[in-house]
């Protein structure tokens, strides 16, 4: 089974490309969805968060204050790395389980959508890597609009990831998502036609 990694920085519009891929009938594993699901599936993660990061990230009902925690760890790289080291093994485990599930069902091809595909070396397990690219100003604008974040918080999140120019070195295919939706869709359609030959 062919494994295709889909990655890009925050605010590059990767979810738009994922939606087009799914609409075309391809199977896609979304690491962002998995990162939320593992918090429910593995309660030991949040138990460790309470111990390592404090009770302040939980409300009076005991609910995890995800946005406040996110803003905190993106301001402090050492704290972010600490949390990543905690949660990534669980995310990786779930991705592997889903890959194996699709393989057992006889799928010929699966996309793995992961923003930190390269940073976590998951790209080494892929047959192809697609990078969704957008310039810095476009990223900031999209993050502020989508997540209702300040300019500083948006920049903190961008700067926490590997620079997109560096990620280009690991990519087999680059989708430029700076322009309008039609331009993006045309590029994705070409990529889809290429991968259809493997099915």
C-alpha cells in the first residue's frame, strides 16, 4: 500500500487540500483529529498534563482548557517540546493502527495528513511527501481569522514549526496555496490524476 504524507505549516490551507482529496474518494488519516481523540482514549495523557503543567489548564469542572494550554506551550518552546514528547507516541500509535487497518482492507493508497510529518520523522515512512506552501503573511492572516488569535500568538505558532523553505527539501510535490481556491484546486487535481495511476 502506497503511503502519501501531506504536510505544511499552520495556516497554509492544508485542510482545504485534505477536503479535496477526500471528495475524490481517497482515504485520509488526519493527525490533528487523532491528536484530539487520544486525549479521550488515553486519559493518562491529561493526568500527566495536570502533574507536569499544573491544574491551571483545567476548568472548575475538570475540563481541559485546550486553547489556553495551546497558547501557553507555543509561547514556551521547552514546554511545547515536553508536551510533544508526551503525546506523540500515542498519536503515532493511532496512525499506525489506521494504516494497518486500511492495508488489511486492501486499500492501494492512503494519505497521512500531519502538520509535523517532517519534524517527527514520519516522512521517512512515506512513499511520497506533499508540501502545502503559503507565504508568511498569508499564514498569519489565515491563523488570525480561523483561530481568533493575536498577531503574537499566530507568529508563535508559525515559529514553533520547521520553516516551510526547509520543509521543501523533504517534499516530492509542492502545492502553492497562496492564490485563489481555483488555482489550488487545479494543482490538487493534477496530483490526484498522478496518484490515480497507482490504484
